[in-house]
C-alpha cells in the first residue's frame, strides 16, 4: 500500500489542536522523528521550520489517503501553482531520521523560507528544536 507521509513539528503533532482537527482517525502510524533545520516560534502562536543545521523534533504521520495533502496544503496556506513568495509555507520533500540519527525516508514537510519568516515581527528561535504551545 502506498502511504503519504508528512513530517510534522507543530500544531499537527499528535495531541496538538490541528492533529485532532485534521488528522485524528486518518493517521495509520505516527513515528517520532527528527529533521535538520531550525525551528522558530511565530507571534501567532505556532512554529515555522526553515532549512538549517539544527535539529527539529517532530513526528512522521502516515496516511493511506493522498488527498490529505490537499487538506494540509489549505491549512498551511500552500498553493502549488502560486508563486512561492505568496505562500506562507512551502511543501517539500525532506530527509528524516530516527531519534538516534539513523536515516529514515524522505517525506513531505511544510517549511517556511527565511524571507517569509522575516515578515513576522517578534519571531524567536526555539533552540532545542521542540515546539510546544505556550
């Protein structure tokens, strides 16, 4: 069976508000994982990940229905046919790893560009790469 897999690090993590709203009942498996990047707290109360050298902690969610990407694209304000600078996040394939840094697979993730991140005043780096609601 083909699975659609997404690395989540914020409100879509198991137990968080958007997991309950968008993923509950649709997830086949949730696996703790890390990815390389930097995590920031946005003033709106949710995080953004950018590419980088740090470690971002999250989970890989596996879905049987690929249409979940359409749902998550709307949530993350990503439209594949719109110029990238008009999207809040970009959906891209990233490499993921176990918590012990062993390679897993490439999965979808929603990342922000540094240019998009700079549009928000009061952005704060999350040094440990693990977001939790304030």
